[in-house]
């Protein structure tokens, strides 16, 4: 049965607001919460960026059974792989089974470059990411790690006993990256707004070694009473995150994203965000993802009205999708 996650956007809301949204999602049929990991928001107007690992423990304590996951950068300037492993093991020991997987990405200058040092090119960031994933796997198995590669570890070990180790997914937005991720990751996290692009990325992942491994997607959506109003809301709140992919990883400040996104028009948001006014529109899109073999869907409402979105999806989207899966034998 497909899992549905509520997206907790640290860039857009305060940590305490997000905890309240998680509690609401747990009571409205969501299976999980997926959260972002940012040092800075996309724009100064968003004005938030809580600390991921501090928040996860609080959010898990404030809820009862809902699972959590995130995307983080274990090979960047902020999070050393040893510290990521220690944080993962700590949460797993306190909340067994509620951190089933974590996605790793190669990072963005917005969240990493402020800590100093040269901002490495993509190939070097990918190399650091793969090496970090290998280190974390060893540490989570209780091994002592000496690695004289990019992280220069000497007898590193974590001393938190946890029964399970979260699966380590790789994040990919292109076919080439998805193919590479297929060779080392336990699963794939990608975007699911463009169905044609999603199909190609899934195929590349499977051809690269990901056959039989799970695929999860994040879908940026905006719900409104009309398409024009939803497009305007998406443009107002989320255009900053929709700059060209070739520039996305190298812009260093919220002000830079604001400047780069000023040419994006309201109508352009249709290419980046799934706009819907009727539940059936969202149901049809999610069903198409499920038919491609997607096992978990993270729904991010880029607008401000989170409680209304959670309630609508929980009452009018998730139940009919689950019924459809059961009736077609997909469950």
C-alpha cells in the first residue's frame, strides 16, 4: 500500500507551527511526515529555517505513531557523516521504527557555503556523498571506521544501540544522477510533478542498479478555489525555489534566489507546481505515480493554508486512493 507523507517545510513555517501541522496530519490519515533540511530559506520573505535534527526529536515526541523522514546532506559543510549517523541512531533508539528512511543529497550552496571553504563542483559533491553514505552504513552496523578518504576518520564509532538502521536513499533530479544513485542507494527520492520526466528518471534508476528498490517522490502542489488563485499563491510563496536547475545549486543567499526568480511569471508556475482545485485532479496524478511503481508520495502544499490542505487530502484524496489500490490488487 502506498504511503502518503505530509511535507513539513522548514523554510516557510516556524518549528512550533510545523509540530502542530504534524499532529494534524497524524489525525488525518497521513502515514508519515517528510521534512526539509535548510540553513536558510529560499527567500527573505519566508523567514524561517529551523534545525532539522533538534526538531525531529521534538516532533516525534509530540506525535504518537506517524513516521518521519527527511533529506539531508551528510557530505557537506554542516553535517559530518559521523554526526548524521549518531543523530539517526539516537532517534531510532528513542522512537523505534519511526525513522524508516532518509534521503541524501549532494547539497546546495544556500545551505552549505556559509560555513566557509570552497564550494565544490557537482562531481566532487557526489563523490563526498557516496563516501559519506558508506561511512554511515558501517557506523550504523556498530563498526569502528578508519577512512583516510575525503573525511579522514580514525577509529570513529557511535555508541548508541539501535535495533534498526534507516534505509539510505539517494536524491536525484536528472536521469544521469538517478542512474548513479541506483548503484549505491537503498532507494530513490525524486520529484513527481512532471509525469513524463518521472518515468525517465525511474527507468534510469532501475537501469543503474535500482531494479527492485523503492522509489519515493516529492510533489509540490498548490490547492485553491480556482486555478488563477492557486497559481498566484504558488508564485507568491514558491517561485524562489523554481529557478533554473543549472543555477539552483550555486546561489548562496535568499537574496540571490529572489533576484534570480524575478523573471518567473505566474503562469510559469504550472511547470513547477501541481495546481489543483478539485480532489479528483490530485487523485488522478497520484494514481499515475503509483502505476509507475512509486511506493511513497510526499505532498508539499506550497501555499500558506496548511490545515485546510491537510484536512482536504486526509478526507478526500487518501481514502479513495487506498480503496482503489485494494480494489485493483495493488495493495
